[in-house]
C-alpha cells in the first residue's frame, strides 16, 4: 500500500513530444533536478530503486510509468506518463499527447501502444515508478512490527486478589445529580 506524497496537477498543459516536461511540470520538479529525456529519467529512478518492472500498480495514488522507444526518430529517448488505478481496476494514463488535447486519456497499455503504433512507434513497458527526476511522489506504507512479550505473573498474588470478588458497585445519585461513589459491596 502506498501514500501520496505529492499530488500531481494532472490538468497541466503539454507540448507534443515533451512527455517528461509534462510530467515534471505536473509534479513541480525543480529545474535543477530535470533530466534531458524520459530514458535518462527512468535510469535515474531505477538506480534509486523506485522503478518496479511489473504491472502490479499501486491503487488510489498517482504514480509514474516508463517506456522505452524502440525505433524511429525518438529511439532511445523513452516515454513517461502519470497514471492512476482505482479499486475498480479503472486505469488512467496521462501524458503530453493527452494534455495537448491530441487524444483522450489512455485506459490501458494496449490503448497507449495503439496510439503510438499508429505512427509506427514501437515501445516497451519498463515499469511503474514511485517518482521521477529525483522527486518521489508516492511512498510505501510499511507495517510496523509489534513485539509481543510474555509476562509471567506471581500466582500467590493472583490468588490473594481472587478471593475479593466484587459483584456490584451500586452508585447512588443525589438530587443534585452528583454520584456517591463511596458505597460499594464486597461479597465473599
């Protein structure tokens, strides 16, 4: 389970082919931390241990997705997007193409591959990430280990208290609605 550290401004405007700039702008990455392209951003995040090369996406938080671009003019530059998966398995993928209003939000990896494939671009999914360009936007919630210690009791003390069993505490209420807590009964 993950918690959101930075809420992306998804509605950020974008320019064609500037997927990393869109992603960085959406999460407000400082200029000093921005890398030249999505492939470098992926490699940097991967070196930090943030990239998960699987499709076991976190739920109900925004996260980063990375792809390699395997052919054409943009080969080696990579692709990056922001994504969200809810409890109903509804996936949203937002990139510069979506936010320059060239297309609707992607709802699956196949949807994204279809869009880029329509212009002959082949891509490979590299994984999802906890952050990009040195900015972590989600963090894993780790369960704390609770140490349970066994406590030994002195049975002689326990036996002493067992003979004083209290069966009732009849409190009496005065007319001013205050309680008289001094009256109680012990039954032996």
